[in-house]
C-alpha cells in the first residue's frame, strides 16, 4: 500500500554520524516534495528539512543547518538524511513525510507520514 | 520557544465545540497558508487541515480551520473521545526560509 518506511536509527555517540533512509511505496515518489520532521521524547514536532521533487532545492531548520543533509534518489524511491556532528539534543524520533506539492515552499502540507525511527545520541 | 504560539492545553466534554488558536507573525501566518496536524497518542502525525481551511479526504467536517491576519484557529465541533490528541499548527516562514510548527496543544475530552 501507499507508505513510507524509515530505517537507520539507533544509538550513536556525540560527534558521530548517522544516515537515515525512508523508502517510499506505491506512489510516484518523484512527483512529491519530501520532509524530515523530528520529535524529541515528550516534546512537540520540529521541522528538520525539505527537498523539492527533483532534489534541486533544499531547506533546513536552524538547529541542523550545516550538520544535516537531505537528499533523495528517485530511481530508488528513497529519501535520506545524513546527520553529522550529532549532539544530545538531536535525540528524537525522526519522521519522513510526503508533501502534496512537488515544490513545497510557502504552501504545501505533509499528507503521508512514516512510522518514525528513533535516534539516541549518548555517550 | 516555538515560532508559532499555541496554548499548551485545551479541553471539552463530548458534543461540545472547542477551538485551538495559533499565533504567528507577518513572516509566517501573515504571508502564507496554515496547516493543522493531529497526533494521536503513540502515532505519527496526520494532516488535518491544509491551506487554512481545506480538509483532506477522509477528515470529518467536524474539523474546520480559519485564518485572520497573523493568527489561525482550529475548531472541533461535536467533540468525541477519539479526538483526544495533540494538535499542531504549521506554516512556511519567509524569514527563516523553512517550515515552522507551533508548540502543540494537548486536547483532553473530559
């Protein structure tokens, strides 16, 4: 069925790197913008990054700018989040989400979400 | 401190109408459309309202959204026990060049 499945989470030490993946199924992945959104334990949602349908434009939240990189491989129907220089405050459930717009700037909305993958940054 | 401001909690009894507010600024709500998300306990968020007042297919018409100036509101009429969840507003911010969420409102059905 139409779905997103995240993977790659785990426990990592501060300063190390981790790459998350999000596999899309049963829809034309290359037609949609894609987001990463995270939620720290017991906290609210925090938008992390967005990428245009064709990968040409990417935007990041201030807290991850310069450390995280969003990318996609439309031939593999997969979204990625490369996380470098991880900090304790990056500990969260990371959700990938599809935007109903191809280029979700100023308008759009995440209409399909994965189940999330947990990232814990701890020594 | 979230860019968009929501009350941390709201409550109502079954059948009542409740509203949840979302306050922003000219760079986000004042210039762009607002979305609302519902997050049931232990679940991923779900798009509830987009483009200020549009409901995705499958969302009951008990849920409605509105926007005026730099504020937005979510209204839930005929409150049901299954509406107990966290609700988040979101909008694009022209100054930050990215999406911003409200801090979330926990709705309790008494």
